[in-house]
C-alpha cells in the first residue's frame, strides 16, 4: 500500500511539485510515468500485472467490435482473460485453483490488483459496447496507475476520470488546501485511530473470544470502528492526494454507520465498489432474471448473487462467501420489508417517527457488526468461537 512510509510520502511530494511546475501538456504524461514508477518501487509484480491488464483492456475492444456476430461471446472471453491474473493471485493463496502449484504459498497479492483490474474491466465493457472512445496512452496509464488511488481505491469509473485527464488537470490553490485537509483527516483516522484499535484487537483472538463474553460482545463494534477508520482514512488520503493534482475522485464513504437500514448502509459504504457492483453485476443479473422470474424475485436473487460475488472479491476463504451471502440476505430481506410496508399506513407512520429511526440505526449497526465476525475470522476460527460460546 502506498503512503505508508516517509519515502513514499517524499516521492509523492516530488511528483506533485513537478506536476505543478510542468506546462499543462506535459502533466498527464508525467503523472502516468511517475505513478507507474511509484507502483514499481512499491511492488514490481503489481506494476507488471498492471501493464499487461491495461494493455489487454485497451486493445481488446477493437477485437470485440470487429464483427457484429459473436460480440457477446468475445466480450465474455476478453473479460475472462482480463480477470485471470486477479483470480490466479487471489486464490493461489487460499485454496483456489492454484493452491496446489509449486510455490503457490509464497505468492503475494500484488498491490492494488483488485482495484486496477476493476477499472480496466469497466473500460473494457464500456468501450466494447461503444460507450467510450479509446483514450491516449498517457491518459490511460495515468487513469489506471493513478498514484493516490492505485493501491486501495477509490475505484473511479473511466467515464468520470478519463475526461478530467483528457481536459488536462489545472490544480489551483483551493485544490491544494482541500487536498491537505483531506490528507490530514485521513492520516489521523488511519494512522492514529485505526492503528490504535488494531493494537487493541490483537488481544481479541478467536481462542480468547470463545471464552470471554465481554470480548465476544466488544469485538464487533471495535472491529467496525477500526475497519471504517482504516479504509475511510485511506480514502480521505487518496482523494486529498488526487486533489493536489487537480483531480476529483469518487467519494467512498458517507457516514455509513449512521444509516437506518442495510440498503442505505451499502449506499454509503465503499461507494465506488458498490457503484461498480450495481451497474456491472446487479443490473445485468436482474435484467436476465426478469425474463424467467417476476421482477421482484429477480431483484432478490440478483442482490443475493451480487453480494456473494462481493464476498468472493474480498477474499478467497469461505468466510468471505458467508459474509457476502449474509449481506445479500439482509438486503433482500430489507427490499421485501419495504414492499410489504408500503401497503400498510400504520407501518409507514411508525417508520417516520424519531424513535423508529433511532432503533433502526441501532439494529442496522448491530447487523453490520455481526457480519464483521464473518469477515474477520476464517472458518476454523469461527468454529472455535461458536464452540466456545455454546459451552
């Protein structure tokens, strides 16, 4: 991950200083080259994979669009080839298809591979469907390897960031002030609060949680706060760092733990990922499902499958599948409740009261915290906790 050492901060400061000093026509090429160099210094393999994935995403749409016949099949093939490095590296370490290969246990997940692969996939799909033109090589490289967001997002859609790069970013004093403020907030959240909570959570191992009711009850809320401060803190840093370059990245969090239902939680948690999942996974699944199922049932099934895939994207263990399925069930259940409540005036009046709002927020937070147990512990550890809790 970038921005975790003084050297990386110093190199990024040089990147920004040179970016401001250069004439506008040289800024995007400089951003592309320097971002790739920073990623190379952080993780050479990640930079190599990014170049391969980026080249394929840029070239494949021409092959997909070559003939009208067979375009959907060629798009599926192109997308599968683009995703293959991510699937190999992600599942080689945890029981996936490469787990039995010599040296598989020694493989490390390349920095940012999930994020730049999704960015490349979005471009591949949109360009293959004629919604995006092929950008200049420097703009494409700057978009894919963008130093602030390379390792942990936000996952900006190409339609949002490529036009900014094509227009030529022109940073101003306001961008500098905004960027420094966001970086300061993010630094405090990630390196002060989240790191402090992470040290506290070191005493919350599965074996200890299994025999301590206090630790069992406290782990979820503590982990919820830690992962939020860690991830949202890094997003603040990334958005602020991009602002120093005159770029506007997608916001990633909007007070998710203060939401009154699980749907609003996911609309405000890791919003760049959920935006991708909605447009490129949920909507196609719901559309195809509606051909053979009624619209409501197709929506429930699509929601469940989307979040199972979301869980798989987060990690190779079965606990991530369970975490995704858990949230898929919660979201489908909330959709069902909303449709039921719309036909009942008393329920609608109750939902508008402040007491219901507070209770709904507390229940939603509790449900999310429960899910973090599935996210944080592998299946063996979860069994230890369950066995200890039931004794």
